C-alpha cells in the first residue's frame, strides 16, 4: 500500500478519446496475451503519438488474434499485422521487437465497444515516416487513402 495523502480525482481533467484523423506514431510496445475467452492469444501493439504535437504521448492500441480457434480471425489478424509491417518498412520479421521505435502514419477512427464506450482505434496503416523517409512538412487535414500499402478494417 502507498500513502498518497488526500487525493481528490474531481479536480483532475481526463484527456478523453483521441480525435479521429491521421497521426504520426511510433510503435512503442508489443506483447502476446491470452484472449478473454481463453481460446487463443492476441498480439497487443501500442502506438504512441508523435505528431501532431498537441497529442504527443497519447496512445492507441490494437489486439490481433494471431492464435485463435477461428481461422477467419487469424486471417484478419495476419492481414492487419502485414499492413503494420509494410507501413513500418519491415516486410519480414522474426520478433515484434523489430517494429519497436518505427514511425508510421496511421488513420484513427472511433468505434463503440460492447460496453458502450467510445474508443479510438487505428483502422489504416499508411506509410513509414521514420529515418530515411521523406520528412513530413504538415499533417494533412483530410485522410488520404493509399491502396498499395494501406489496409482498412471494416468499421
């Protein structure tokens, strides 16, 4: 137990849901975790916003059912992982650690969970923007679609 004094959460503002739009993110963390139903494992990938500056440090994540009873779930997860790898400039990987620190541009949309909460989810992985890529001058206002290296989740 940790004594923290008289903490009053009512005076602390919460950041809210990350707005829909395009973000430059770095791939910060990955982990393989058992899923809720116990019939597989998902790969959790956390993205941390780098640009635009007002959202720096905010995080969004995905869970990819790479190991699951349902072959369709596995196929969808593998397709999304492939899109992430392509956007990160890593076509073949042995370990998800190879993706850590890679900077990519993603498109974020809102979805409502089964509990009725609105959450931000990456739905498109657009391009690598890290070292060796052309430097981004400004964030576009409207989402761009690049069908050659982007994968869109049905939302």
